[in-house]
């Protein structure tokens, strides 16, 4: 079952590998997970889904570990927080912002399906998983042991589909075709969790996710009737995130 912050420790790195397993860095207001991955031999690193309010914390960790942050990569254009990429680029020169070209956002690097973000001996493959937004990406580690799913797939849930070009049918296809086809033991790391869980697996979500184990028709009906309130930060988060890492971080 999905592990909690109290009950789960990161797995050891692959045999012979020189790398940091992803520490989950938590931002409590939006319940966002930020992930730091690094090759310890080359010191090259990637940060996934940084948050503005915790960017200084993340930069300090990067410095403490002696890492060279190559990329601050977003899984999509978030509506519930402002990305920390702009501030990270100011604090850590050489860091470049990354987002999907299909998001409509600005960034130093715009990527699509199949693009690989390389850091040392490792790489993150971008898989297009739209449905929550048009520009959602899932980043899959090159050995397919880990997938960073953003809001497309959460632990026992998924992202909402009622704004930002959302489509329930598209999200259902994305998860089933691009995430559930990964190896069953592949670890699932979501962008958010609201109950304290930290990680799941493809097998767990493929068999236990109460939304995505339904038929596509039932899933669409469920998603169309969630009646959720708008995210509190959406009016200023989305415009800022459309300038993903290009915006003046001071504003």
C-alpha cells in the first residue's frame, strides 16, 4: 500500500550506482513534493517541481551536497503554487528551467515526449501524460525504476480535469498507456499528497487506485461530478507559471 512519511524510507541505490535516491522535499501549503536527483560521481543534479516559498531551502540543500543543479523541471503548469524555478536560477547560476512545450509556458528548455534530461550517468525520459493539463509530463528514470507523475497520477487518486484544458478521457488514456505500462515494481512519486503518503508503485495503482481501475466511462462520469473548489492560488499562480523560470523571481 502507499507508504507514509513516517513509515517509509527511500530504497538503496542500484548496485554500483553513484547517485542520490530522491529525497522528498515537502511544501505544506500546497502539499507539494519536490524531488532532488543527483549523480554523486559527477555531482550533476535535477530538481523536479520546486515551489517558490521553499526554493531557498532547496538551493541550500544543493549547495550542502556540493551538487551542480542542471535543471529545475516542472511536470506541468501548476495552479496551486508558483514554481520556484525563477528564484533557483538566480541563486544557482547555470540552472535552467524546463517544462513541456505543450504547456504554453515559457522556459529555458521546452520539451516533448521522448526528450531525455541527462545528469551524469542517469537520465529522465519525458512521457506526455495530458489530461490534467495539456502540458503534463511524467519523468521516468532511465532504468524505469522510478516515475515522477506530477498531477496525472496521485497515490490512490489523480489530478482534477475541470480546468486548464482538462479532459477526463485524455487523462484516463494517458495513465493507462504511459504509466500503467511501466514495470509493476516501478515506484510512483506524485507531485502532491494530502494524507501523508509518499510513494506507491505501478502495480499498486494499477490494481488499487479507486478511480483508475474503473472503466473509462465510469471514470469520466466520476471526474465530471467532483464539484471541487478552485485552487486558492490559481489567479496568480497560473500567470506566473506561464513564465516558468523566465519571470522576475522578485515579483
